[in-house]
């Protein structure tokens, strides 16, 4: 797939895709005649990185994970540890977001009730 096709498929800019590769967030993309030719593996990496970034996983952590994958099976435990740690971080963020959501719901309910009582007068 061309960079234009991948950009459209994943709703990412060309610059973002180039950055992912340059920063080591995805392994080097194969090239044909010097032009990026994204294969299935490249696309799986893009999906992974996009998912992790949407969850707020830091670029440095993703980069570390990709580097470990590149080192082979001997790094499986290190990769597992990295992913488990990020899961814990994400769970804590999710709990914080749930608290914030509850607080917002309380405020919305307050103002909704306030508006309703004012319109009843």
C-alpha cells in the first residue's frame, strides 16, 4: 500500500506515518523504487501504535517495546513486563477518568435541575 492509502485507511497524515517510522515506533517500512510500500506487518504496527497513542501510552514506551521486539524472542519477558506496567498505568488513568465523569454528571444534574426549577416559576 502507498503512504496515501495507509494515511486514508488509518486517518493519519503522511507526516505522522513518516514520523512513526523515523522515531522507531514502527519498524522500517519496505520500499519499492525508494517509495514506501506498506505491507501487512507494517499496517499491524501502525494499528498497534495508533491504539497505544489513543490510550495515552508515551512514545518512549512504544519505542522501547518496538526495540525489544526487534531484539527477538529473548526479550519476551521484558515485553510482557512493559505491557503489564502500562496496563496498570492505564487502569489508574481510567479510574481517575471515571471519577471525573461522575463529578461532571453531578454538576450537569445540578444545573439541569436548576434550569428546570427556574423554568417552573
